[in-house]
C-alpha cells in the first residue's frame, strides 16, 4: 500500500531542500508521500499519478509497464503516429510495396539515444531480430510488451542503411505498423540472454531511450522519476522532469489534484471526477478508450479448474449472460461514465465495432432462470439454490481487481452481478485482490493460476484485429485470455486476420470471430469505460484539448511548458 501523504510541519528541512534531495535520489524513498513531492510550480517538475503497478522497466518481461516505459522508448509506429500527424515514433514515415509484403520505414536522420550514441535503423532491426531469434526456444520472449506475437508472419528484417529499415512478411499483414514493440538500443541489450530478458534482468534505471523523458529512478510500488532527454529529436523538453506516482486506488490521486501535489491524474472514479469538475483550478477529461471490463468464466478442465463443471458448459454461461444488465451497470456503478458492453470490440475501435443487434441478449432474469432449468441446472430441493447436473449444490467464487495500468472497476458493478445471480439461484462469494495477486490467479495452471470460478477484470489492448481478438486466443492463455478458453475456429480466424491488409476483409473476419465467442460466452462484456482524468491549470500549459493526454504514448509530456 502507498504511504499516506503527510503534510505536517514536523520536517526540519523545507520543501525545496527535500525536493533537491529527492531529485538527487538520496532521499526519494524517505520523502515519498510527504510534502517533498508536492507541486510548487517553481521547480518545473510535472507530477502525474494513476492506478499503476509496474513491476520492472524491462519491456520483454511484463505487460504491466507500458507506462512508464513508453515515456523513454519509442514504438516503430504507434497508435498515435497513425492517428496524429504530429506524433511520430522511431520511424518518421513508412510505406508498403505493391506486393503487400515489403514494408519500408524511414528512421529519423541524425537521431540519438539519450546517452548520445546514434539511434539508427540498426537498433530497430536488432530489436525485432532479438525477438525473432527467441522463437521456438524454451526461453522464447512471449511474456512481455515486447513479444514474439505476430512475428511468425515475418520473413526478414533488415537495416538497409542507417535510416532505412525493411521488413518483409510471409503474407500480407498490417503487423509491421500494428505491433507496439518498444525499440531498444542494441548497445545496451546485445549481451542480454533470452532467459535473463524474460526473467531476472530488470533493466535498471537510468534507461537509455529516444523518448522525451528518460526514466532515471524506479521505486517499485512507489514512483518513477524522469529527466528530460537532452538528445530528443524534437528538442529537449522544457520542463525540469517528471515524477510518475503509483497508487492502488484513486483516492490519493483525487486528493493530490485538489491540494496541488499532482498536476495530472487518471483512473479517477465517477464520484471523484464529478467532484473535481466543480473545482475552478482543474480541467476534467472524459475519453472513450480501448478498455473492456468483463465477466470471465474459468473454462478450464483438469488442473486449475473451477469448483463446478458448469463453467465449462456454454449453455450455463449463456444463461448467466441473460442475468447481466449492462445498462444498469453503466448507470448505477459507473454513473454514466462508460458505454454498455456488448461484444469483444469496443466503440473506440470504430472500424470493427458492431452492436450485434441480430444476436444480442437482453437482460431478463426470468429468461436466465428458464435457460438454466433447460440446461439441467435446477433447484430440485426448493431451497432457492441451484444444483449442477450431478445434483450437487454449488457456490461460485468471483475474484476481482484492477490489473496494472487499467481503469478501476467500481466494486458496485461486482455487487450488482452478485445480486442478480443470487436472484436466479446461483450463489456467489466475492474476493477482491490487488494487481499482483490478481495476475497470479489468472496465470496458467502450470504457473499456479486458475482455481477460481468467475473473474471481473479488464483488458486494454490496441484497436487492431490481433489485439481485439487476443482475449480469446489459445496462445494468450495465461496473459490476456483470462477465461482459459480454447476454440480452434476462433484461433484460425485470428490467424487469417493477421495476414490481411484489406480493411473490408479484416472487418468480416473480426465480425465472424466476435459472433463465435459471443455465442460461446466465455466472457460477458460489462462496459467500455471512459478514461476519467483531470489536470490542474496553474503550473503547465500545452495539454491536449479533445484528450488531455494520450493513452498510447508520451503526448503531451514532450511539449509541456511552465506557466
């Protein structure tokens, strides 16, 4: 748990002296949570905060640390680079040949790493070749943000010269621009073994990157401190640096925004956001994003299985889905700050979103009860609790929590679900877990995961077909596929979507996959939440307008200026 803030006057050192000590790294852990981390505007340090739990700064070993590592490292081409002309990544421009296989990327000329060494196409080639070389090995790099996923479709990667990278794919695919691999410096990583890269190597700060803010100090569970990259291609940022603080809940974030200790905060609850919107010193933001909040069923059989075989039965899962009122969840739990869940694709991924109007279930407790009866899950003894097909009564364990970097799910949503299931004779116990414990429970059974029945959690991936459908991929069991669901037809649709560049064909394939998993119901989508964030007006200018800041990169921290 994060230490509570202490605004007492008991410190002998004044705030400025403490801040100097913190920035020197000598007193950072001592003063975290004290007035030393309070904003004074005059020191030009940007303070941001969220419900994060990054466990390492090694992008090959975790999914939990995109923030903060994306501040230091560039993607070759990221979501921002495709949506906004003024936000580019490691590559300045890119194109695909008429064969649909040969992609050419032009790297920024004369770009440098933060240590002053040249950053070239050779570093990008190294990053991808490093991943490629691990494929098929016991220590394959498939457990982190920098992953081998999608590289099976790559024929070759070549640095033609210092500014030209060529990627040739085996089949037409948008993977070369739709992957979100963070480009790392060859001279730092070349001697790191695959086993270390996916495990013990923590990539200790200070890092070496091409982004605007370089992570120079990391205290797990507490904060990351950044300094401006003096070699940043667009010019050194004008702020003195940045501190990103980590919290388990949004309460201290809201408090910090009010007091001025925090300049920007995200992961706010609806109540906090509404309260902050009344503060004349604060600007609030509300943005549709790619997060999906869901109810997952543990579909495992054998090791890691849940408490009843009913979880493996699509008819049981389908019946439960009729007992979930997504509109009520949005209205009552999220206070309207979300869109009701339907299928795998969220409205923010506008190219692939569908309301599934012809197959969509409607909330109906009577229909849910009828379907449970028809599937063989009846209350034979009239005690108000259903039995399974073998006549055994059961109670489902529902675990919930917030994975690192994701928006917090209101516990009221979980309470609503438990109440509805109780009404149809399905007893539920709820266990709320912190991020690390939650991640451990959804790991593969071989790694100690499984054993629960229901899960209410979230996933936030890119708006690409591969990532939209990854929640049902067999290959993603133990990471984003938290239902442990397997379906060969679904996997084949993902693979086909991975090897097409035509948008219309991609839409058809995604729609087929979405309908298949909707019918099988290993997941029930609850909502697509908005990012609720807020910033103060008094210290910095240069924030976004439609979106205060990017959810896919480091904008606007490359261009903030002190007031």
